[in-house]
C-alpha cells in the first residue's frame, strides 16, 4: 500500500539542528527541556519513562516537512519554509490520500467502526513511512497560515483546507494515544514496540497526545485562536478582501476538540497560561450564525462539545469574567459585561430562535451554564433577563 523505497534512503539518517545538544556515539537528537515544561508535566501527573529502544517520534528527515512550527524549527528545514512552489504537488498528493481513506463515508453512522478501515490502518500504523513528517507537515501547514496576509495564493488556501481535512481523517481512526512520555537514554521521544504492535494503534493520535513542550503548546493555541478569529474579523474589515476567508472552520473545531480530549497538557495550558476567551468568542459567533442553518447543525454540535469540555474546569469559569469589549458583526443585544454574559446570551438565542434539530443539545446548554455559574462574579442585566 505505502511505498517502502524511501525507507532505505532514510534509514538511520540523523538530523542535527544548529544549537541542539546531542549525546552518545550516534549523536542522537535531544530536545532542550525547560523548567516550565517539567512543571507542566508534573501538574498533569505525567512522568517520563526511559526505554532502551522503540519507534522514534522525531521527524526525520526534517528536510521533507512542509512548514516549521510544532516538532521542528525553521533552522532544521534546510530550505525556505514559506515557499509556495510545491503547493500544487502537495494538493494532488492530499487529494489522493483523502480519496484512498474515505471508505468510512460509505458506512451507516450507527455501524461505523474506527478500526475497520484497512486503508486507514496501514496509513496510521507505526511503521508507515514518513508518518511523523506527514503529521507535523499537516499540522504546521494549518496553524502557520495567517488569514490577515493577503499575499497567499488560492492554491495555498486550498492546501491549508485539504491539510485540515486529511488530518481530521487520520486522527479519527484507531484508539487514543497515550500522553505518558517515553524516551530513550538520549532523551529522544519514542513509542514502545509493544504499544505500537497492538491493534488499533494510531501513530498520528500518539503524536498529538505527546506534544508537551510549552513552546509547542503555545504555538498550537495561537494557531487555533488566529484561524478561528477569522470567522468574524473577515466580516468586520473596512477594506474589502483585506483578509483571506477560510471555509474549513468545522475541521478546525474538530481538531481543537481532539486536542482538548486527548492531550491533557494542552487542556491545562490553554486554561492556565492563555486567554481562553480567544477561543470562546469565535465559538459563540459560529454557534449564533449557524443556529438556523440545517447544514450547519454538526458545527453547532462540535462547538457545544468544546464548551462543555472546557466548562468542567474551574479556570474556564474564572477566565470568562474578563470584560467583553469586542463588537461582533451580529444582531446580538448590546450589553456591558463579561464573556460569561456573551455565552449565556448566545445559548439563550439558540434555544428560543434555533433550529428544531438543536433540541437534543438543550441539556448540554444548561450544563454549561451550571458549570460556570459558581464563578460568575457579576451578571449584566441582559444576561439576567435571558436566563
């Protein structure tokens, strides 16, 4: 299924980034670890395990990764990561991969089995050639895209959207990854052979759950916040076409949901180190704009699940008290208050003026309000009336 001719050429090939430490006779890669990284893992109860051998999770060769960001720095690429001359080639490859892995679309929803697809099982296996490089290529291509930069061509926008779609497909099969860090004596992240040989193992989900450095977690959060802001900033500009409009918001929210579900360090990082309202505002805007569109019911569902997951944490309820000062391009009633007021008003609008298919979500809406209510310091008059 996957060509093996690349393995001979890349076998035992080592990449060395300028300034990175290496040890041992082979000069293996060692990632620099900060005190903040260690504290973050300690808070989540994750402790590194050292093994003699396993399957490496370092992208090698780094020269075939499409963009810098998580897992790889710009200095490790060996070429200009902002080049667009390969975009059309990459689009064709992703279209082919998406076509090959689309068989779950043809099975009924109640019979869907995430372990049944043989194509996806091979594509996400531990020995799939260049799987680590593909994961970081897709993730970095999506998160490094800046909608405010009007210099992007249509082909690059299509590449970003296809990358998000393919990444969602590859992360949807198999079993969740284990976030517990495993490394060899040289500090290189690994997956144990015993774990990788089990049925349902997905190297892409494993890589996602093992992103654990503060720098990379911040990169992922800022990327999601920047792309999701585009949903309302694109409609609020004075100059037409001054920002690029993305159409893959549903894929972005699915990726965000998967990070929140499977990477405990990411969940903890966005709630304690970042401004969570940068995600709440675009999520509320998307829910409000999609409330009566039958084709966007799935979008409202994934927005609800993200809010429900976040609302179970105390830090989320406390962070919502920050004053809401943005002006969204909607007909929401004017109010003076915090982001918890925005959330309550949005959920009220979905109940009284949403599609009938949103009825199963009403209990989730009430649960979200109940979860944040103990930390709600002051309530605006508009939100009080709506409740």
